[in-house]
C-alpha cells in the first residue's frame, strides 16, 4: 500500500521553494500538478533492497514475474504482504534462486542483502529512522551489488526522506536538460551543485524532473525555455 509522502500544505511549500529557485520550475509544476511522490512505508529496508535488485536493468513486467516465482518458493499464498525472511533466503540453494530468473550476480547480491539483514548491517525501518541519509548510503553500499542509486531509491520511496537528489539517475539529469532547453545533460557533480538551491525538497525536485521526461516524450517544453 502506497501513501502520499507529505500533506498538501507541505507539497505547496515545496512547490513555492522550487519556483523561487528558478521560474522554469513554476512552469513544470503548473503543467504536472501536485507532487504525487508516494512511499511504501510498510516495507522493511531488507525487502525494499531485494525488490530493487530484482527490478534493476530489466523491464518491469519481467521483474514482477521473477519476483512472483521467487515468492512462490516460500509459500506466497500466506498473504498479500508476505515476504521471505533472510534465513529462508539464505537456506535456499543459489541454483534454485537462479531458476526464478535472477542472474548469477543478482543472486549473489540478494544473498548478500539477506546476510546483511541477519547480521544487522541492513537496518530495520526503526533503526534506519535514526540514521542520516549519507550514513545509510555508506553503510548499504558496502553490500556487493548495491550502489548509491539503489540506496537513494530506498531513502525516497521506503523511508520517505524529503531531501534526496539522485544525480546519477539518467531521468533526473534528462529532466533538467529538457527543462532548461540544454543540448546535453548536466554532469552529476554539476546537477548536485545546482540542486543545493532545491534543498530541503530535493526528493520533490527529482520527482518533477522524472515527470518532465514523460512530458518531453509528448513534445512539451516550458514556455519560457529556449
């Protein structure tokens, strides 16, 4: 079950802050409407990381099918919120996991995440709530196959952190290129520097930049862009 990240008042504050940073933000926000950034707060970080790895670099429908086979290994008919605990995953033959459709590298990563959850390296949601964004990024990227982007998605969509800007994300950089009418995407470091002005609402900024890419496919450009 997904829930809205903030109240309408907080969303309005974020929109005002972004519009004050650059008038093109106002054009994009007017076109898109209120921020629809939602989170799955009932999902533990361990589960969120495993799901994120399943979706990496493949089509969404294919990932859903693989996850369905994965859950079926452990009796997914236990209920809609069912997810195997780390000990169950660690007790499964890697070849069986590969049979679900995971690549060998993804199997190794999922096993590493499960082991990290069992050892305490992967925090519970309650523990994660006490840790700063960069602390969580440093801690979780120590896991094999878990990169910064994966942890940033966890921060935004599971933990509900409001000030995350995934500058390594193609869509975020492409959204800014389209918004500004640039010939090339900004480099991650360039966008990180620009994004300082969007704090403390950089997660909202990222969400709107993703929407800019969707609008760009339909031919939309902000009226005041070059």
